[in-house]
C-alpha cells in the first residue's frame, strides 16, 4: 500500500468522498471540519496528513498532527467530539499496518488517540496489530457522547419517553406557548448567516459562566471559521427560539449524512423559568424526526437534560500506544 503525505488542498476532494461512505463517518472527520480547526486553533503542532492508496484509489486517511515524538488526531477534544481514521470497509488491516510502518520509520514513540467511538474498527484492529509489533497498548474510557435514535414520527418519539419525562416536556411546551408568540427557525439553510453568529455567541456566553470562560478569543475565532466552512458545505444549521420577537435561545447544529449533531447552545437566563434552552433542543430533535434523520447526536457529556429528552449513552474511548 502506497503512503503519501498530503496537504488539505491536495486531498480534500478524495477525503470528502471517502468520509461520506466510511463506516465511522462523522461530521468531525470531514476535511472542512478538520481544516477549520487547523487554520484557527493549532499552536506548535506539525501536520501529518497521510493518504493510503491501493491501485491509485485512496483507501484510508490519517488526519494527524505531531508534537515532538507524540502523534495525535487533528483537533483537541475540547471542541472536537469524535475522532477516527477515515477508511474504506475492509481496508483496516492494510491501512493500520502501513501506519505502524510509517510510525516506526519516522521515530514516533507515542500514538495518543482520543474520542474513538464504540464499534469503531480502529479499537479492534489497531491495538492487535500494535501488540504484535511489541507496542504497549492502553485502552481507557474517555467520555460518553449520548445520542437519540430517531423514530418515524414526533408523537411516537415523545410517547417512547418515560412517563415523567413525557409529562414534563409537554407541560413545559404548554407553558412556553402560553407565555407569548413562539417561533423556532433555522437561519443557515440559505447560506452563511454571518449577521446571526454574534447573537448565537452572546447567548452561548450568557447561559453559563463556564461557557463564557470556554469561549476564549481563539475559540471564538474557530467558531467563525467553522460556521463559514460548514455553511459552504451545506452542513450548518443555526436554530433560534424567539419569544415575542426576541431571540431567547440558540443551538448550533450540523446536518451530515442523515444525522443531526447538536454542537453547542446558549440561552438568555432571564427566560430560564420557561426552560427555553431545553425546549429549543427538543424542537431541533423534533425537526430531525420530521426530516427523517437516523440519529440525533447530543455529543460529549452526560448532562441530565439529554436523558430527559430520550438520549442513550454512546461510549468514547482513548487509545494510547507506545514503543
């Protein structure tokens, strides 16, 4: 298998096509996502973007970065929920053998791979091959990344919630409707909603002190770059909940290959008693149902609200290999 070192420009077309059909496909594995992070957040890392080809066709892509002799996936887990290699079905053994060959020739002493989802072929195939070569392998739990399998109708989805959660959701929706004129809409369907992103970021910062602390200048720059990149690909969804004409909650989502990802959100705390943050998320989930999506991803973290509206745990793992 031929291994070539690439750039974003040289690989984007083939990468985008392979990512859309890979078994571990995720919006986080697309070139648009990875490039947005690389161009706005990297510090001293060296890009290691490898393509694995057989007969001229790209069978695998390793989106990596190197710091000294340690190699990791592109993008830190503070903003990137899932990581993985991008591979054709059945190519795992050849891709990982070639990857380990490259690692040993290049003097990499450590591969530290975060955010690998349960069921990923990487968790099964790569450790076995590494151990055969005498590498030390440690696999640990990383974090949960809850998701909701989508049903055929919203009424069916709500009916499948636990009795208490179903009652509470319906009660909160009635209370919001009684408070004034309610509107929920996506401003990103027709392109990049540049004028709306600052409103989203203000609501994000206002919702919790830790979110305001999280949104450093670097991360704010990343949000702008990411929104522009995702809009250009048609992946961006930016939902607002309005009450009597005022934007009181916002959710930034990504629509990719039949799944909707709830990436981040915020709300005006003056309306906390109306549960506007939770209800906008429920409305995004309702739209995913109505559009026939397969899954609604709540992403990293075990916040209780996710389970109140139907989330199931999905485990992420961390794989560290040294030699």
